[in-house]
């Protein structure tokens, strides 16, 4: 049972999809801030079991704004 949001940041271009860093967040707002700081990278999200539909909608909204966010 996952309690935290997990964010993995990957380099797409010259690094050939290599993992740059990984983070865990207890709350969605911290995750969202880190996503916004890393717009240039491919971002994989592993949500916690308690994630809400509003949080998933926010991720879709970020994707619509050009962020490379995908669910793991």
C-alpha cells in the first residue's frame, strides 16, 4: 500500500531516457511544485492509494499545458 506520491525525473534527449532523480511527497501540492520546476523533463508519477480524482485531473491539466507527465 503506497502512502506517498513518487516522482521520477528522466532526461529524454541526450541521456536516452536515463533517470535523473526520484522524490517522494506526502502531499500533492509539493509534488505539483516539483513538477512545475522540471518542465523540460519527462516525469513519471506513481500515485498513492489515497489519491483523489481532483489530483488526477490536476495532473491531466498539467499534461495539457505541455508538461511531460505520465503515470507509472
